[in-house]
């Protein structure tokens, strides 16, 4: 029998976190600060809308691009929060999570050999999805000193004549960094000069702390026509398991993404779509409350890390912190493994997110303050033992 | 302190009264002294009425009994319900006292060491009050949730331990 597997697929590096995850799940009494999803349950009224949809027998396919009512609600929500107006008829469609939208965006725009720039450290899916679509991934190594923001110089230096698109992901997983309006505007001249497409993954946009609200690059001048905005319900509305997201952009690109979606997926889950309509129409207060709660934890945790002597820039988005552990003379994986073994505390080694993550660890604060307190206590003991 | 911040402070304290002023000041981004002053004021104004500890007494002794007693009353001498409520509240066995709409007037939560003890209190003390017309006693069989805290079904974190 011959080998049936695709060369391309075999060459994709498996997620580096697997080994660590196996270790963490087999160790007794572990507190994990390693999750990437909210600790809140989906707000009750949203769950109810899903349950009602099931009871009413809404169990059939929806149109490929999603329920018309949902698309309208998404556009209305987007206008409310980013000031950008999209046409629900042809500039938006509903996907199986933000994950599918990223994958489709890349598959829709990449010709073999096209270079796609993304920031490193990053969410683990960008690189493999670029490779699966026959693109060439070009990571830009971001710096702690720049608060893990992308600078114009860094962007300019990464561009070649093969560069097609830039993936921006802010607020960021794993660093918790954000890009303000000024930060984004600084990139505009370069993006326009090189005629780049921007794919912006804004899944954490509702979780922005600090003075300024989230700015979407799509709202800046001349950007709407060259930006694909990806967002979803997982983080803002605590609907990770419902698998629902959306993409918005120029109708020529969206229609091609819908084409692939239609053949590969048919439509996003119907129950989730009905629940999402309720979320968009009546969920703003819930999002506010969850965001406030995350903010409290963020301040608490950041203060504790400072007191411990762990160097960390103050993150202003998502629910992650990315402290610098280089002072301890260990690799991220060594640090995380030792911490797990000695204090039964799990954090994610930064290099799981790319080369620039080496020397850092990702701590999630999607946990109650009392759980964070216990985790902090253990971390404190560990740090003290290293000094 | 501005109203919305005060509300947030009360919200946090209502579910965790053990947070120190320092922790509260970090979480809310407010000066520690302002936290102390605000809490002091709220205590004086009786907005904050107490800082109790929620204990599952069933785990401490076998013989802890709670009952909810419905009282039907006719307040005497034009004094209304308040004077009567004061009288009933003064009993240490009375844990909570509410004036209710509907088929009865007061709902009293009584705690004691046995069914007999609680029954004797209801018949011997509560029913003996002039204004009390009748009592109906319901004994608590199981406590699932109190003051927003789940007693029995411990909510476990079902998320995957590590997810990227």
C-alpha cells in the first residue's frame, strides 16, 4: 500500500503545545492559566434563543451566507462599534467561527508563491493556513520594547514584490497588545504604497481596556476597499463552542469566500445563528459586564506580576499577559515545565506562538479573581525559589 | 466617588467581602484612601449592612434545621407591620424576615438544632404573638443555592486545560 497522505500536509509542523498539554492534563491538582476561551457561560438569554430555535424545529440549512436577519444585525453592530457601514446583502457572510473566516480569506486571495505577512508571536493558525493555501508565510518578529505593536519600519522591511497581504491581529493573542488609531494610521502609507490587502482578525475587539475604544483599520481612510474584517461571537459573547463568526469586506472578495464556503461547509450552524441574532440585538450589556470583570482581573494580575518582579508591558486587550522570563536563564518551555512540575501551575510557553515568543510565557486571566489569587501565590513561590 | 464606580465597588464586595482596600483600589483603578472613605461612608449609611460568612452548616453538624414559616397577621393599634416586624426580628432564631405580597404576610426563616426545637419556637413564641393569626411551617430538605453561591453541584471548569 502506498502512502496516501499529502506532502504539503505532512510538512506542516504540528502544534508545539501538544507535549506540554499532555503533561498538564496528566499532572494531578493542576491549576491552569493556559486557556484561550472565556470562563463565562454564554449569557442565558442567548442560550434561550438557541434552545427556542431548536424547539421550533429550525434545524435545516440556512442560506450559504447566513440568515438575512443575522447579517443585518452584524452590519448594524459593526456600524455601532467601528463606524463602518457594510451592505448585508453582499459585503458580509456568516462563518463557522473566526477560524473558518481566516482560512477562507487566505484561500480566496493566495496564488501559489504569494507572500503573506503576519506578526510573530501570533495565534497558531495563521502560518499553517497560509501554507495550506500554497502561500509563503512571512513573520515579522515584534518586540517587547515596542509593546508588541507593529511599527512602520518593521512592516516596510518585510515587504517584497511578492507580498500580497498583511494579517493584523489586534487585540492580540498571545500578547494582549493593541494598536491604537495612531499606531494603525502610521502603517497606512506603506500599505497603500505597496497596494496590500489587509486581513484584520478582530475577534478580541470587544475586550479593549484603557481610554480608547477599539479602532478597526477598516474605518481609516482608503482602507475599507482593501480590508477583510474578521470577527465573531466566541470571545465577546462567550460563545466559543457555538462556532460562529463572520467576515466583512469588498463584495468581490466576499463573494469568492462565500463560493468556497458554500462548497466546503454549506452554512454555519443554524442554531448558533439564531442565538447570535439575540446576542447582537440584546447582548451589549452582557459584553460590558464581562469586559469590566476582565478589566478588574487584568489590573489585579498586572499589579501582582509587577510586585513579583516579573517584567511585563501592560496589555490593553484580550485576556492575556505576556511576561518576560528571560532573566531566569531558562527557555520558555523549561520555565513552564519546571513551574508545572514544582507548583502544579500551567502557563503556555511563549514559543508555542512563534520564535519571538521565546523567553516569554502567556498567562490567561479568563479565571475568577479567587482562582487568580491562588495561581499568583504559586507563581510567587516559584519565582522566589529561582532567585 | 462617582455613582457608577460606587456601584461596581458594591457589586464586587457583595460576592467577595474579603478583598482588601488595596486589592479593590487596584481592581477599580482608584486611590486606596478613596476606597476606604467610600466603604466607611456606605457602612455609616447602612448601604453596607454586614460582612457575614456563608457556611454550609450541614457539613458542620448533622442536626441543623432550617424552616420557612408563613405568618398571617393582623397588625394591632394602627401601628402597621413595622412594629410587628421589629418584635419578630428580635428573636435570635429568626434568620430572615420579609413582608410579602400574596396569600400570607410575613415569611420567616427559622434556624434550630432539631425539628422539635424549631416547631416549639414557632408554636411557643411566634404563634403566641397577639397579632399572629396563623402559621404554616415548611422545613427545608435540601439547600442548593444561597446568596448566589452553589452549595451542592460544584461548578467544574469544563474547558480544555490548555487551548491556544
